[in-house]
């Protein structure tokens, strides 16, 4: 569904940074996040409790002025909101502080003392924003398909999970522990669209979400989604959507592509998908073994 109004959707980030770090983060993450610069952990906790932030960025230099038990409680109470430590300068206390942050449950450290660190921060912001929509997609699909089998749910999880990144039917089948030919046969017999169609539109949902960030070029989006080149990404968009990447960017946002996915691949097949088990071995869905192909009971 085309978007009625295009606007950049940025990752809201609650920060505790030094004044210099604030300006550097604003410059490095321009177009990727809405930085909520806070002076205290209480303000950050308020952001989290009111669902104003989907990521926390805390300065290694500022950590010493915070209550360590409160930091640990924040990480524990909001496990789905990543907390990232930012290191921009080396002080005598830096080794001790970084170790302490790790012990408190902060597992990601961005070392921005070198230029590559700022690119790492940008990648984290891009991934976080994309993950928000992927979680939203799975939540919507669970509502569309009440009573869906665990087997079929796993198929949709693989389409939308950030890791592992899956771009081919062969990779998808490998994670489902089934032969690609068997997977495609089961979709065909169930009169469902091909698994490649599900995979292609799911990838374009992520692409549309990333394109909501004005700071991301077509080349950066193609690289983030593991296309071999911007040209390969462009061919994929033209094949699936019958338009150029530039036109696709102006026509669809992430939610618009999710609605297209549901309209084409979910809603017309609700009854079939709820009962469908693409990788399980049972008589109702067992395809005939093709020459050179082992039986499904061996695949599983």
C-alpha cells in the first residue's frame, strides 16, 4: 500500500553523553535517529517507561557520575531496549569502567576513537530501526493467523528475523532443515504463493523501512541488506515491484510494504496458512520423493 505521506522514521535514542559527544553523535547519526539528550539516568528511565526510546546510548566518560545499581536495574528491567556504551576518549579509568559496564549487562561497546567507530554506530541505528518494523510485522502476522502452527510460525520468523540474514530459498530451506525442492513442492501443493515470493517481499519491507532514513543512499541500503551490488538490488526491485529503487522509495514506506505483504501473501490464505506445516513430516503434506532426493523423514 503506497504511503499517503512520506516522512523519515528515525530511531529514538535516549543518551547520557558529554557535550562534545552530543554534537558528534548528532552529526554522525544525522537522519538516522532522534537523540533525546539527558542529564541523568532518571530521565532515561522515564523515556523507557513512557516508550519514548528504543535504544540507550551511555558515555563511558559519563558512567562514573551514574549510580551503577540503577544502570544494572535499567538493563534488567528493559531487556528488549539495547543499551550501547560509547567510548570517545581514553582516560585512566577507562579499562575499569568498560569492564564494569560489561558486568552490568551492557554487551555492546562502540569505540569511536577511530572514524570506523562512528560507522559502527550508524549501522547499529540502522539495524535497530529495521528490527522495530520486523517485530511489528511478526506481531501483525500473529493477529492475522490465529492458531498458526509452530512449524509455519518458524517460517515467518525466519523471514523477518535480523539474524540469520536469509536472502535465498536455499538458505531458508537449510534453516528449516528441509530440501529446497521439498519446501517449494509443499507450497505448490498447498496452492500458496512460492516461498521465494514471501522472501522477496519480506526483504523489500526491510528495504522500504531503511529508505525512510533520508541519510541512507540506495547503495547503503543494498549493502545493509547483503545484495551483491546496488545494481543487483535495483534489478530485484524492478523485477518484484516493476519500478526503480528511486520510485520505490517515494511510493512505499515500511508499513506500506507490510500492508502489501499481508494483502498479497497472508489475508487470502489465512485458513491454509494456519494449518500449513512447511517443514514437518506428516502424511497430509508429504510430497513425493523426486529422483535423487531423500525422503522428508530423513531431512528432519
